[in-house]
C-alpha cells in the first residue's frame, strides 16, 4: 500500500490497536491514538 494513502487512512481513525510495526509508528506520527 502507498504510504501516503495509508497515512491518510490512519489519520481518519480514532484508535489503532496493533503490534509495534511500521503502520503503528505511522499512525502515531499522524496523531492517531495507539
């Protein structure tokens, strides 16, 4: 998945529950609660 598209999707969610991975770090970078 394109990182820009993924960042956009992660920015729209309220919370991300997952392991310590790239998407989790990206979610934290765009301000999503992890």
